[in-house]
């Protein structure tokens, strides 16, 4: 065959997409921060696998994306190796030993305003250093020293502050200036960073270098705990040396669901994400979902969301502490019962004006990695609120989470994401707070098709659901699927939240007439996703246009 014919044939075999995701033949990293994605690809090109790259990205985000990237928080990493082995590294935070069920209530039993979200008392025992190191040890090839090198360099030599980081630092000034090291480091002693300025973090560079040298022991034991204890004393926090010493990241089997011929791998408790995602997909499996974002499809999906979130509120919590009926919630027979109820019900709730929900801006971040062999990592980790609880561990240069807000500080009362939660998620010493983080990998016939996840507090599970449906049912390409407008229903408070732009006025009218109380938000989430085309093997990366991230491939 002449060369031109061969080339034409090859070109025709490549998928044509409506939007233009980033295309690459070998490996891809999609994250919320371009320097982090770039560092991940460098690790892949240096011979690292997807886990090496993911661990590198996780540590870089702790430097370049301090609003959510972290050492002082926690999360979940879902790993699927090309040979089919899959595991979840659960490095979720834990309540300190001194925590108690009513610690955020006053003498009358009322919740103390801001107690779960601001200051050192809002922090859970961090898991990130332990979780990333464990992933590297078990599944990486290059070793901690090599994969941490980009993060250490960026902290030591600095990096140019992006527009969005400058904006975040300016907008959170009030939260950060209350704490000495947070003011000195992140507010530059009051001379706030402007876009383009160089951000140097020598203390963080030292902390990272110690972890690279000595492993997570440097963080959880011995000298590393001194700074922690001093900070806790100064700001009245509860995390003790003993709390740090007993902390363990845990390896858990992923939850696996089936949806229209695909295998859906996601995370088990203490996240609610995988359980709820599979429950919702089971309900939707046989339904005709019509056209995307039409009244008919939104109605069916929103009714499914409501029921799953009602279950979440009642049954979900840390399964090491309470019994969670995961098998029942993810059973197709249970889903059939929910589906029947949805099809028989008419949404005739009285129309009420929407109220803006009490969502605080949040600080979680997701990244997805695929390497040339087909190993894949979906990682979501968080400080919970933007810059966590606002407190920096003194002399160590990293911010602490406010993950205690994810517990039901008073069962039945909403948390910062408006989520109403139950007894199963009440506070107890060393329990992990219930999460909504949903790092997810979709496979078909043993091969990875999609890797995805998002921040967004209680909205995360529904965001992942919609991006999945957009690809698997509506056949959108990955960038279309990520860009498409989103909606969210979390059962309580009882309204359907939609992105302000993207839904037709007819659809909104139909929803209102059907009885849905509507509320609106500018945007929901920041999905960082990768799709692998099964025919050609090409990798397509999509970084959510709602945020400032980037997909980088090679
Ligand atoms: O684990 C959770 O579900 C929450 N801590 C996530 C917070 C979050 O996504 C905030 N980001 N937008």
C-alpha cells in the first residue's frame, strides 16, 4: 500500500471529537494545577508508572495548590494496575482520641458556630503523607525520593503565583491572618501575592525533604511531631503525639458495580462516594434517559439522586465503627425497588422559591493519571474547606484540614455542605468522618476506559455520576462530558440545584411546574478526567473549564 494511503487509513481510524480533549499516545495526567500535571508527565517520561506520577502530583499540589493540595489533609487513591489488580488507599483523616460526640455543641446542645470549620480544633489527624508513601511503596517503581523531587524543588526554588492562586489567597485573607505562620507564609506577612510573583516555601521544602529521606515516620513520629504539638498547644487543638503515632493508611478493596456492560470501580466507606454512585447507576441501568439535560432526563436522574442521598444520610459512616449495609445499597434488587417508586411517584411537591444553599467554598482536588502500560490512578484528596481550618503547623509550612465538619456534629443538623447526616456518622475517637469523595475508574472487557473524580463536597458523587452518564449513555467525548452543565439533588435541603448557565428556559419551566424547588449556582465541581479510546488506545484528557487545571500528555 502506498504510504499516503496508509497514512489516510490511520487518520480515519482516529476518533473525531466534538470538542478537543488533550490527546496523547502514551500517558496522561489531568489535575487542577498545570505545574502538577507537568511534573506527573515528567515522572512518566522518566520511566515511572501511573502510581509514581500520581504520588508526584499529590506532593506537588501540596506546594503549588495550597488551597486544597496538602500534607495536612487526607483522601482516597484508587489504583488499577494493567494486570487488573485494583486497590483503594484510604488515607482519610481520623478524629483525635480526645474528640467526643458532642464536642462542637454548647451546654444547651446547640452547635457552636464555626467550631467544626475554623481553627486547630476543627482538624482531624492528617493522612496524606502516609497514604501517598504507602501507594509509592506498594505500587510505585521509582521510590519516594525520586517522585518527591519536583515538589521539593518547587517549594525550595519557588514558582510563579497563578491568577487563581492569587485570587484564592486574597479572598481567604480573613481566615488565614488569624494564625501566625499562615499570615507569614500564605499572606506574605500582609504583602499579598499578586499573579506572577514568586512563592517560596522553605519550611515546606524541609518538611518534604525529611519525608523523602526518612519516609512518613518523619511526619508521624519523633522529631516531626514536635511542631505539631506546639501548634496544637498554641491554638487549642486536640491532635496529640499519640494520635499521630497510631495513624494508619489502609488498603481496601474497591467497590465494583456493573453498568451497561462496564465495570465501575470506586471507593468504599469511609467515603459514601462509591456506594452511592453504584446505587444510582443500578437504578438508572434500564431506564431510557432521553436527551441530555432535557426535563425527562433531569427528572429521572434527580429522583434517583434524592433517594440515594436519603440513604446516605441514614446509613453511611465509617464501616470500621458502624455497620453500613453496603451490599444492600449496591444490590440491583434494591435498586429495582427504588426505581419502581420513582416511576410511580409524581413530583407534586409544592413549588417553593429556591434558597441559596449554605455551601462554603471548598478545597478538595482530584487528579487522574494513566501511563503507557495502562495502569491508572484516580486520586481525590482534601483539606475540606478552602485552606482547611486556616492553621499552619508552625515551622513545618503546611496547612491543616477542617475535616471534623464532615462528621454529623449533631445528627440531623446540616454541615457546611448542607448535608444532613445521621447517627452512623456521629463523632467518635479515631473514627474517620464520612466523605463524598468519589475517585472512579471504569473498565470494559478488562481495559480501562475512564478515570475521573471531582471536588465539590456533597455534590461530588452527582458530578461523577453525570460525567459517567454523559460518556456511557449520551456518547459525549470526555471534554464534552466534563463541560456539559450540571445539576445536583441531595435530598435535604429539598431543592434541585442547577448551574446557572446551560439549561434551557423550557426545561427550567417544566421542572418548576413539576414541583421541583430550584436553586442555582455559578458552577459545580472541577472534574479532571481521562478517557482511553478502546480501538486506538489513545488517551484523551479533560481538565474542567470551570477551574484552572490542565491535562498534559505525551
Ligand atoms: O470528604 C468530603 O466529602 C469533603 N471533605 C470534600 C470537600 C470538598 O469537596 C470541598 N471542595 N470543593
